C-alpha cells in the first residue's frame, strides 16, 4: 500500500464512523409514551366548546381533525411541571394547537417533538416560574430542552378564550414547523412552495419595516425577527382570518397558500 491508499483507507473509516454515528443518533429517538387519551366523545366536546377553528370545519373535516388530535396525544407526552395541574381539556387544547397549522398537510406530524411541559405561569430564561421579571409564555426547547416545548397554562387557555387574537400554543407550534428545516427564519421550507419563497420574504421585509415605522396595527413583537414574524402573523391567520384578510390582503393570501388553507 502506498501513502495515498493508506490515506484513502483512513478516510473511508472516518466517513463510515461519522455515518454510523448519525444513523444511530437518528433512529429510535421517538420515545414510547404512556399517553393519557381522553375518550373521543369528550375530545369532540372540548373542541366544539373551545376551538373556533374546529367549529368552522365541515363535519367530515372535523372527523379528520379529531383523528389527528388523537394521534398527537398518542405520540406526545404532555406533562404538568412546576406544580401545575392539568386536565383532559388542557391536553386536548395542546393537541388542537398542534393540529391547526398542519391541518391541511395530511402526511405531516411533529416527529421532532417528544414532550410538551405545562408550567403554571410565565417563566424566565432559566425556566424559573417564581423569580421576578418572568415574561416568557412559551418556548420551543434547545439544548437540554431539545425535542421539548414549554407552555404556560394561563397562556394556553387564553389563546382559546373568546375573541382572543393571539394564541401562544399555535405560535410555538409554528416555530417548531419553521425549525424543521434547521432554522427558525420565518421560511418554513417544508411547507412553502419554492416559487413562493421570494414573494414571502419580500412581504415579510415590507411589513416588518411598516411595523418599525409604526404604520401597522400588528403587534410590535412580530418585528423582532423573521421567525417571530411568521409565528405572530400565523396566530392572526388562524385566530382572526377575516380581520387579517381585510387589513392585510396580500399577507393573508400568502399565508393561505403557505398553509394550503384553500384546499
Ligand atoms: Zn416566538
């Protein structure tokens, strides 16, 4: 063997090891959970009572929605943390928030989420629910919180209160969808058709600069960055579609295409 062949062999071994590492890392990540699944009748009751998006669906679509809620509950652990107490209704509302943005994508599910932690209230960056200056309502985890989402219980509930135009849980699930391509950048590459990426980026830029110049009625927080922009306008899109359509028709049209809502 000459020097070149030895080098090739070493390279093959190194690449092989890297491949084995990644395959091993990505197989079997989805933990088996012991789910708490309410009966279908009571799930439907909660959905009809609390979830406007569900009420507006046709009966056949409602059946599909319900099945997806059940699937989510089967595959995702929902845990009460830091002293919070959760009920079946709360579990159904988490699953409904997950189902709403992906409803028109039949083959999609949250394969990169294992657990949703429910905190009793707002929290800070150290996941503390007691200290002063806690202002976080929900987050998609990173690092030790990888594959987890945290939601504040009051924020979850207020998203489904009558006439609420914001919805923390939907917001966080949109971040998770955005993150699926590796980056929370306001461009959910798995959902958005390629030809729509450019118009969508332009619309984001234009609306964000309007917000910064105080010319828009949309919440200021949305102008923080593109990821927040997508999450906040998606809340409006699912909570108050008619209002968004009247106030921002172009933005509405693009979201309608991104979420395939015309189907
Ligand atoms: Zn956010």
